[in-house]
C-alpha cells in the first residue's frame, strides 16, 4: 500500500502525537532506502564540504524522485546574501517538489519574508556549525541557565519569524524537553534527547562510513566503512585482472566478440589483398 506523503500541515500536526524520523541522505540510493524504510523526513542538500560523497544539485532532484513520500528539506551550504536571493533560492528547490528550506544561517528578517511568501523553512538552534566561531567552537549549548534560556528565546524568535521546525543540536535533553513543550513547531533532536518531536541523523553516521570525527550524538547501525574498504580491494583486483588480460591479448573470447562466416572471411582476405 502506497504511503501518503507528508505535507507541511501533516508535519506540524504530528507534534505531541508521534515521533518523526529525519535522515540526511547523500544520493538517490539512500533516498530510495529511506522511502522503503518508512522514514518520515529526509534532507537532500548539495555543496556540503564536510562529505567526500557530496550531492550535486541534479542529484538532489534525483533524491526527491527516489523518495516521493518523504517530507523533504533542501538547500545549499552557500547561504543567500539578501532577502530577494533567499526567496529566489527557495523557489529553485520548491519547483521540483522540495517541501521546506533550511535557513540556519539566515536573518530573522529574511525568514519572515519567506514566510510571507508561504515558503516553509527550517531553522537551527543550539550548536550551529555555521556560527561556531561565535560560541567558541563546536560545543554543547544550554548547559547553564543563561545559555538554556537563550536557547528557548532563540527558538521562540524563529517560531515567531515563521519557521515550521528547527534542528536542535547538542542541547541538554532536559532543556530540549521544556523548549519542545513551549513551542508549536517541530523540534528535531540532534543529540538533544527523545523528548523532542523528531530525531535527526546523517546517513553516513547511521551506516558507519563517516570519515574522520564521528559526532558524539551520532548513532551507528551498520559498518559500511569496512564494506567500502572491501569493495575498494575488489575494485583494484578487478582492474588488475583487466590490465593483465589486456597484456595477454585475452579478448578474442567468443562470448564477448562476434564472428564472421569462413567464406565471407576468405572473400574479405581476397579483397584486402587488392588494396
């Protein structure tokens, strides 16, 4: 039975009723797996320098096609430089079926303008990687009362600006639970506990192929890194065999070549002698 696609209305209606699963995917294969697994929400973004396997804009379109029932967020790592650009960028994604736009580095003014244009947006609270220099690097936010109240105020500011949800990164679960209860938007936990409205993980962490540092809040369910390493060894071995077959002139195999009738071949040799 085909699953009903979540609309923004449905997405917001889930608050307080059930948890939503949110997964960052990198390609159409992962998107198709998310669709089949019943994942509620996917993120397909491009030009993200953190990842070796990085989706292009065209791949983001293929991600949308591969997961038609998932609510989908997208954007680029390069933020807009004006209110006009923000709206223009958003429509670039909305026109092929993306449901909401990430605005973690946008000003409240621009977010309000996008809301007036009925563009669903997703903000970012807590540890915001693009603003790490202002908080002393990549660290947890909200571990003292002053920071915790700042997290609540920031979330309410984003809600008032018009976002439909926020990525809530590395905030103490007790603080996240309070913020979740005091807001009407979807609070998506990234290392902020199970009392939020949704859980957000990156597929590279879920599948265990993250290069370098794996975030503390990540949870690994499979070890694809070992599988990728095995595939690379097999890739090298196959290429070596191909190279050796080339040197050994081992490509006259009738399974991969076509034949010529003996009489036609003899006729060809006679004709070739005259040239």
